[in-house]
C-alpha cells in the first residue's frame, strides 16, 4: 500500500503492512521497545493476524485478507492517567464517525469500546498504555473491524456482523483504513487541544442503548435499567428503577 492514500498529518504516515503476524499490538509493542524512536501515528496492519488478542484475554478471530486488523501508536503524554478513558472515547468516536459514512446512524458504541450495528458487533479495540508516573507515555491502540467477511463461525453468527453482511458488497480495505486514521487524528487533536467536551458529548450521544430501558446482568443478578451516561472515570451510569446505580 502506498502511504499517499493518507491525507493525515501523522496518523498512518508511517505505515507498516505485514502479510502475517501473531498480533499487530504485539508487533508494535516489540518495535517500540527497540532503541530507535518510533514516530507517533505509526500504524501496523496485517492481512493475517493468527493470534489476535481481544478484551479480557479473549481471542480475536478474523478471516485472512477480509478485515481490518491494525494498531496505532499514540503518545498522549498530555493526558493524566486519571483521564485515560478520554482516549478510549476519542478512538471510539472516530471509528463511529468513519462507519456512519457506510452504515448510517445505526452504528453505535457499546460501552466501553465495541462498535455495534443493531445488536451485533462489527469490531472492537484493545488499548494498551505504558504509564510513567501519572501520565500516559505511549498508547498502542489495536483495532479489529469486520469488513468483508461474509461468513462467521456458528458461535458468532448471532452476535457478530460485518460491513459486507450489512451492505452486501465489498468495501475497499485500504481506503477505509485511511478514513479511520484520519478520523482518529481529528478526534485525538481535539483531546490534545483540550476540547474534551466535544468527544464526551459525541461518545455519550452514540452509546448503544443510551436512554433506553433494558435488562442488565451484574454479579449474576438480572435487573432492568437505563444507561444515562458515563462518569469521568469511564464507568457507566445506569438508572435502576428510578435511581442512579
Ligand atoms: C475486542 O473487542 O475484544 C477487542 C478486539 C481488538 C482486536 C484488535 S485486531 C488488531 C489488534 N491486535 C490484536 O491482537 N488485537 C487488536
């Protein structure tokens, strides 16, 4: 891929495209640990990620050559550790913005950082921060999005979807990656300029099931509640039977 697809200042300008790797997050982490400095905005993408990692130690499965699996290096040293959820919000908002172009307003952010269409997951992210003192020295933002995958394993059929399954047509992977990088850069620059409120408002506005009565489960207990927002630390505010939980 040629880097001139990217009309960004820095996100994606140093693009490393791999045909196969265990995990783009692992690859970026090991590159970062080597002596030479790696520019902010470096993106590692892979056609085949054979040991992709998901949230909570899960495995991230993806069909070779069909989807986007990539990791972005950011250096948000301006962010206090206590505000690290802002980065999660900014990247979620960026992906949401990029996908709305293809899918319209039914794309939602499922707290904390899954991307949903209807009741099915299109993608997610795994953010791994390196902390020094009270600031974030570097952040590896691994993103997996189901783009042109047509078929999912039986255990995922009811819970996962892709752009192809929704649109019934293939989408150009390189172009979509360039668009996402551009949205990540814009949202990140908002954070860097201290315009957190733009990001927070958009994140909350696009939350899956915001202001909708729904069933939730916590510690084995099922209850009716309504998501009303998120706290500064990134915890969900859920109104349970008229009170805030
Ligand atoms: C999740 O929803 O569980 C998060 C999935 C994150 C997957 C991406 S794919 C690129 C990057 N490399 C990894 O090993 N994981 C992330």
